[in-house]
């Protein structure tokens, strides 16, 4: 069976478990096996540029040492994406890049629900690199840490609050959840806001399934 490896580049196993549960919808007969893993040497949460830079080489090394037919970097900063693509000879997908590309097919302008204000600059670099500035409605922070996103109903309420601002003030007609661990909230947020909501990890793994199924050797 073909195999897709999804790596959480932070060391919080509960985030990996949340990400894994959100991928159950893609574990269908005939699809490649989806395996999730945690980078034990990573920080508890990737919230700064220093965190991003610190996991670039470990992420590429982990992929090189663990054979798969496609790889997914389970962090919305896409740390190590370019190095990993040079390191392994199989498709490597970033969840932010994949979320942006998925959102383009669901609406005219997407809004990003960020974790903290400091992450917005990293998101903007990705958006500019892909030439998608005109399709971005806005990027607003929850002001909640990565390791706190798996909390109680207050987290969902805060996501709905920020999503409402992106919809009603910024004009977003599709929302992107800006963290690998928020996929479990997707259905409720879609129902409450009446907009398509993209879980970036699901988007990247679906893209990986397509590439593997169609026999593509690697993603550029």
C-alpha cells in the first residue's frame, strides 16, 4: 500500500493526535495509508520565526530517514518545505500552501484565522511568494497559543468571533484555519458561519493523495 507521512514538527503529541483524528475522513478504501508522527526534538509549539528555523533541518532529516510515497509538513508556517523538497525524491506538501490553493477553488477571497499576531508576518510571506495578495481578504489572530488551541468551547467561540470579523468586515467568503490542530472544529465553524472552512492538514493530505494516486514522482 502507498503511504503518506504527515509530520507534526513540534513536540506536542496531543496536537499530532488532534491532527490525526481530523484525517480519518480521508482514510478510505483504496486511498494510501496516512501515518502521522511527532518531531520529538521540536518546540512544544511553533510560534516564532526562530521556532520555524530550528525545525527546518530536523524535518528534512526525518523525511529522509522515514520512507514514504508523499510527505506533509503539519505546521502552518510550512517549515523546511523547500529543503525537504530538495532532500527527498517524493512529493512534499506544506499545509499552508495547500490550504491557499484549496481556498482558491472555494471562493473569491480567503481569510486566515491565525494563532497569534506574530504569525501573520510569516503568513504574508507565504501569500506573497505564491502571488495571492489579491485573493487575501484578511488575516486575524486568535491570540491563543498553539498548545492552547485544543482547549474548551471558549476556543471555538473565539474562532467564530474572528471568523465573523473576517467575513463581515474583511469580506472573506472562505476561511482557512491557520493551525494544524484546528481541524476538529471545522464542521461546527462552517455550520455557524455559513462559509466553506479549510482545514490545512486535510487540504495537504488530500493533495498528497491525488499526487500519489496519479503517480506523480514529486511536487515542485
